[in-house]
């Protein structure tokens, strides 16, 4: 069914049924623009959940009287929750309504923000961060809702804008975190994110209609349990392996449990009529390619922000670092966020004219070029800012193209779960980048001004690795079958 048309219900995969799509938004361009604007705000909110705490982790360790390694659970907890919740929420959204599940996620996130802000002991704050992780499901569900309520000619630009806001929020979050913490304290970080969640919920209710597209069937509780165990085990092994030791008992146990649960989950999903994740959809070539690229480019995307801020904050005595503050390092990333905004409409036009495959490929090439520029030109503030902006531009194109590939290939009543899996795999790439980055930077260090910092050689190794991974995504993208150009 093409967007903007009302059709009779038609059979979908695994016995599902596609309901008619309401046309009210299609007939009102002004309302369609408001819908896009509100849904795009969810991308900003999603990225803020993660980036607002990252620059302040050392301060959280002091304020809550825990070690730096323990404080890192404030990031890990949200990562684990988002990885597990995203595919589950995606399936529930297909079954019970996409806007409804976005509101549920926002309610849990706002409650988590209050818990974290009021908690004065570390376990309570981490519990709040766990609840905040539900916000990560907003992006894939929102993109799927766009397919249901927007006309086809507006879908590409809307998806591009919403995807770009994910990076925009990340770029804004780092300097914003420093300003809020310095003037209002760490509790204010959570009150700000909670207020953002309340505002977005009100706007969703006022502006965005519920989708009429439903997947018929039951929720796969056994599949949800196995997937939860599998993701928790594997992501703990990846994200904490460097801290626990890659051959340590905890790491190997988590990996073994995760692999065993995965081995049980895959045949279950292939056997039942109404699976949590329709694996047959995930092996459609455009969807599969998009998912593989999500892992690779999730790795490359996170690695840039992870390394750039550390390199910019390295002391001058290190021989390469400019010695910026946390806030200054975050501000140096802002041009990349602005570039993502400017490239959002260009990405949509590229996808319409040349296909999402070409857009994804150009984005991956740009990321590789950005990493090469950073490795060659050195650590001057201008060099790092320019190279990070090039990488951000490539990320904007790639993030916009991946959901387009999925929405064009997946059945309409499975787009939320399909996009949820794509977001999950991007989280896998992100957590892998965090683990690899930490391991590489820890292997080669130098003491400068009484502080132990990575060597420039360690940074350059990661930059070339980011370039190689991005070029691997280009190779994978070539596997997408060419499609006829669509003229705007």
C-alpha cells in the first residue's frame, strides 16, 4: 500500500492484516509539517539521554562516592535497557499503536528522570538511568509512524530530518551538560531531560495522530524473554570486557549465556507464526544490508565523538592535545551538528533521485574521509573540528538512508519492529566501539601534567580503524540491488 491511499485490508506476513491508513494528515500539508516537527524532536530527546551524562561521568563518581569504573554503569545501564526495549517496543507498537507506545516510553523515561534526580545514592540513580533507556525506542517507532501518516512524497525528507536530529542532540548534549552541571548541579541534568519528555508527550497528544496500521496476532513472550537474556549477556560481555578482562570469568559467562540464548531464540522465531521479530523480513536484501551497515556505521559514528572529545581535552604537555575544557570540547563538536541539519533535506533529495543505496554509500565514504583527514592533519582544534564535521555529515546521510531502505522493503505492519532491530544493531556497533576504543587507548599511554592520557599513536590507530570500518560499509552497500531512479 502506498502512503496517502486508503485501501481495503490486505494480508501481511505471518497472518497479519494491514488496516486502512487515515487520510486527514495527507490532506492538510500544514498539519503534516507539524507532525514531522514533533516527531523529529524525539530524536533530540533520545540522544540527550545518553550524551548528557557522558562528559560528567568523572564528577558523578566523586558526587556519588564510587569509582570511575563503577560510574560507567550510568551509561551501560541505559545502553542495555535501550537494546532490549527497542525491539520489544517495536513489536508492541505494531500490535497496539505506535503513538501509544511512544507515550508509554515517554512516561517511563520521565519517571526514571525523577528517580535519578531525587536519588542521592548510586544504585537509585542507576535505576533511574535504566528507566530512561526506554526513550531510545522513540526513534524507530516514530520513523515507522511517519510512514503511516505522511504522504509518500514527504516521507524521505521527514525520515532524513528525524534521523539528523539524533546526531544534533548528541552534539548539543555535550556542551549543554557542562553548562547545566556547572550552574545547577548534576540533578538538574535529569530534571531537564524529564521536562523534555513531558513537553514531547504533550505535543504528541496535541499534534500527532495515531496510526491505523496494525499487525494482528499475539505478543511473543517466550521470544521476548530469550532475546532479553541474549542481548543482556552479549552486550555486557562487549561493553564490560575491557574492565573485567576479556578472558575473565564474568565476561566469558555473559558471552556464553548470550550465545546460548541466541541459539535458542533464532529457531523459535523461525518456527512460530507470530514472532517477536520476523527474521524472514530481516534477510530481505535491503533490510539485511541496512542492518549490517547499522552495526558498522554505529561503530564509526560513536568512535568519532568518543575519541574527539578525549583528544581535545588532552593537556598541552602531552605534545598533541590543546587542553580544552569539557564544555569547550563539546562546543567544538557543534559545527558537525549544524551540518547534519543542513544535510537532512539534501539526503532526502539524493534518496529520491538516486536511491537510498547511493545516499548510504556517499555517507559511508564521507565518514571514511573524515577519519583519514583527522589521522593525517593532527590534533589542532580546527583539524579535529573539521574532520568531526565531515564525519557528522556522513553520519547524517547514512542515518537518513538506512530507515528508508527498511521502510521500502519491509511490510507496512512490521516497520516498527524492523526499524527497532536496526536501532538495536546500531547500539551493538556503538557498544563495540566503546569497548574497542577504551581497549586501544588504554594500551598506549603517556603521563602529562600528572595525568595519564593516551598517546597520539593510539588515537591514530582508531582513526584508521574507523576509516576501514566505514569502507566496509561501502562494500556491503554495493550488495543492495540497484533500483530505478525516482525523479522529484
